[in-house]
C-alpha cells in the first residue's frame, strides 16, 4: 500500500533522523580484528593468562564522542622489525576505525609485550 505524502509534510533527511552510538566493546573488537590482520602479530597467552583470559593482543580504547584513542599490546616472533610492526599496526588500526566506525583517531599506542623465540610449527603433508 502506497501512502501519499501530504504536500505540507516535513520530510527529514535520513542523516538527521538519529545518531549511531558505538559501545567501547564494539570499538575494541574492530581494533582487535585490525591488529590481528597485521603480518607478524601473534595471539599469545601463557598458561595462567589462558585461565584469566588475559591474552595478547590486549586492547584498551577511550571513546569520546567521535574521537578515539587506542592502546594495544601485541606479541610477535623474533626477528621482526619492531618499528615496522608498530607502524603497520598503527596504520591498520587507524584505517579500520575511520572506515568501519567513522571515528577520528587521536592516537594508537602500540607496545610489544612479548617476543616469541619459538620457531613456527611447520605443517607436514602426509
């Protein structure tokens, strides 16, 4: 059923009808996904960390209106250029937050909290 709009009715622009409010947890998930896309970043948890749920990467965000500041702790494997890894992580997180959430990124602090010296397990074809 098609209803006609009265000629004197006010039609509001869709962009002016409401607002999108992102919860901090949703922003943290966007940051985590962006961090894990960076080549060289590993998921890492010691035995006790698995029990407490404190694994790497560890993400903290502060959202104020449309602005965000993120702090990220990551793990990587030795030898990795830490300057390159942190720059790529910063760039990926900033791009994801701007593109997916429409937020203005004030800062992304990246800390390498763990360097793994384990060699990656090679898969064998049987």
